[in-house]
C-alpha cells in the first residue's frame, strides 16, 4: 500500500467518511467526527501507521488533510 | 508518595465536592496505572429520597461518576497533575445490579492509555464482591488536550 493510500485510509477510518470527502481538503471541525477527540485519535493512528512521533507544534498545525501532507514531509514521509 | 488516600487527602487529587464527590477512600493506586477504593452509601445520601421513594437505589449516572472519579485519581496523581479538572469524553457502561443504602461500592479502575491529555481506561464496581457496574471510559484533562488542538 502506498503512503498516499495509507494516509487516506487513516482519514476515512478515523472519521468514518468516504475518500471523496477528502478532495476538497477536509478541515478540522468541518465535520462532527473531526473534533478534539477525533483529532487526537487520527494523530495517534498516523503515528502508528508511519511509525513516527509527532511534535506538539505539528499536531497543532495539522488543521486539514492537505496541511497534513506538508507536515508529514518533515518526517520524511512523502504522500 | 503514599499509596492510599483517605477522605481528606483524596480531595487534593479530585476536584469534585459535596454533593457530587462520589468516592470516599482510595485504598491503593499507582500513578498512571490504576486506582482502587470505595464509596459507602447510607440513607443520608441526597438522592435516595427522590430516587426512588420506597425503593432507594443509586442512580446509574452517579455510579458512572464514581468510576470516573476513581479513574481520575490514577491520572491526577501523576507529577504536575494534582487537582486538575477532568472531563468525560466517551463512556460505555453496563449496570448489572441495584446499589442500595448500606452498600459499599468497591471501585477498581485501570489506565489503558494516557497520552496528550486523554486517558482510556476501564472501571468495575463491586458490592459484596459481586460485579454491579462496569465501564470502558475515556476522560480528559482539557487544560492539556487543548494545547494540542488546531487553532484555526
């Protein structure tokens, strides 16, 4: 599975959404399941999937699907 | 640190107060791992006259609160967290038997995961060694959780 597929899977599984929902750059708090708890669950799943540990500033900055792609580059993960 | 907390000592780690303090004694605990203790229910409890007249029993919501307060002790005894306010996020609870005036509810809680202000844990309540309630719980210290959330 490619990194992109893994990344999309984390979002669709975490928030119970179809991947079509990600085309328009899904944002924090734009759907009910991406709330504070959903955010922390999604971050934990990303860390597990990509075997990384994210810094606090990156967790705060991770405010959308697209922003996350940029942030993961810091951890040498190309989506 | 001591490994038990009497009714006065536990107030340092648990911000709830009468009439909402639902634990009397912490018999043993390990910060970040578990907390166990009990709540004695007497006829003097404020809710027994109204829940229910002729058949007093402990409301399920308060049983859940007792379990959450004991789990909180397992977290707030960690360094730097004494007395912090916790909030419930998600609970999945089962009530198995009524708790009556005169019963001693023994509470056993375990921390499954504590990370970035969120605690996943389990709790069980026993009366006379019989399981009367149990829950999978997710609680948070909002003050910590909020530090990790996007601001936009």
